[in-house]
């Protein structure tokens, strides 16, 4: 059953975040951030480079290997009017990010359009030097046409990395590398899975040396991750939809794992969505589309049963990779089915991410955040990290 809105008030998930605590730039070296460790009520302070020592050897660490695309495109009309196009999600020739990024001649995206009043539907903006055009084919749709390269290569030439709006600055050269995880692989995100920004190749190698399993899923982070909650009844907040991809061998590993630790809220949302797909299969549904209310309206089943349901579905359909859509909404009252720990940054007040943290560690989220504020931690995307074990 859905939790009563009277017990979840927006004001209960707020805190004062001084502007000075928002990290506008990454640390000088990746992996040198602070690490707050919360373990069943106990809090300790470490450096992120020491995280391997804080993780149990029987753990399975799940990373999100999505790659941030240069989703901001600035074009100009003949009059000099500036039009900004922000790519949200692909529409054709496919809705699969990787397929669209490798397309050769044209594609259509759902977009946010800045200065839209200056750009009439049905008209095109062109860049002759780069040999491409952008046509506004709908209220929030843009069709791109080009030649002699993939769309990924075109974006590299014309696009900008979409830094979070709260940074209030233009992209700098270092952002091209630092607003990307070292293991990013699958093109499609318009925001980084920021918990992963702390990991270096050396830290990942140390995890493997210790015997900790490292696995990768894909959730293409959407712009909706920055959308604040604006209504008092937080359960009515419209969640954004994101595309997920999970390999078959990952599911088999999850069946055997004694402890699963998600790197970032996006990995956590992917794993919990996978579980609820298993529940949907149990109830006769075949589509991997997790609605935001599903966890509060469907009856939970055993984790192993849910994962086995998914494997049987993949075997029947001869799938090695599972793709789906999720708008799962994790807020207090939710029972986590897949994740035993979470590595994550410190998030905005009144955000869906704070609600997720509060759902995971309960009222102690305030204790954790106050401890971080008292100890000069940096907040948000380029900020410091935490390891949370409820």
C-alpha cells in the first residue's frame, strides 16, 4: 500500500546547505575526497582512497557504467538569436541510446529548448562548417541531419558536457574528464553517476585484489535527477523515467552475493528495479517498465525467486542482456530488497535523492548530514563521499 502523505512532509527532508559547501570544481586528484562511513549508527571519517579497507571481502560492488554525452548544443539564427538544445531522450531511429549514438545520417530527440520562442516549428538551424542541421519537428522534438560521421562523433564536435545547473558556471577543459567516471562506457547519460567519480583505476584494481567482486549495470541518468520536489505531498511527485540495461551474468552474480553494495543512487535504482521486474513477472506482466508506485502497490516476494523469474524470462527469450525503463521512487516506507550498502555523495535538500537516503538509513540521515556539515565536507556532484551500511 502507498504510504499516507500525512506522514511524509516535504519540510521533514530539508536542511540548510550553505553555498560555500557546494563543490563547484572537482578535487585536484581523483580519489582524494573525504569519506564518511556510516555503519549501523556508528560514524567514522576516512579518505576515499581507503575505501577498500572498509568493505567486506564477500561483497559485490555494482557500478553504473553509463557515459555522459555532450548533451548541450548551442546554435545561432541568422539574426544572432541564441538557441540552446538540451538532449533528453532519443526517439528515432531507436529509443536505445547506443543505437542512436552510432547512427550515421539522422536522428530525433526529445529536448529542452532554450529561447524556443525564437525558433519556429518546422524551421532549421544549420552549421555549414560542420555539415549538419537541426530542425524543430515538434514542441519538444528536434531532428538532426548530418553526414560522414556517427552522431556520437557529431556531438563531440558540437556539444558541451551538461554540468548541473547549481554549479552556475560554464564547462571547463577539466570537466570533460572529471565529470566522467573512469569506467564510463555506454553513451547516454545527461548527468554523471557522481558517486563513481571518486574511483580510480588503482582503487578498482585494489578491490579485485582483495577479492571483492566488481560488476557493471547501466542506467542512463536523465535531467530529471535534478528536479526538486515542489509539492507538500511528496508521494505525488512525478518521477522521471530512465533507461536501464543489465547483463545476464550480473543477475547470476547477484543470486550468489551475500552482500551487495551499490555505487550511487542510480545503481541502487537499477538493482531495486530489477527486483520489481521479477515481481511483475510473478504477476504475469512481461514488460520491464517499473512505475513509481509499483513497490507500494505490489506484494513483495523472495529476492531469489524474483531473480530466478528474471533469469527464466531471459532464457525463454534467449537474452544475454535485459533492457527496461524505470521511474522507481524510493522514499521512507520502502523496504530495500537488493542493496545492503550504498556509496553516495551528499545530496540537495528537498530532493528525491535525500528521500532515498532517508529510506535507506532512516532518521539517521540527519545525523549523517550534520556530521558532514560539521566536518567541512563538500556537497553535491563534485563533493565528498559516504559509505552507508544500515
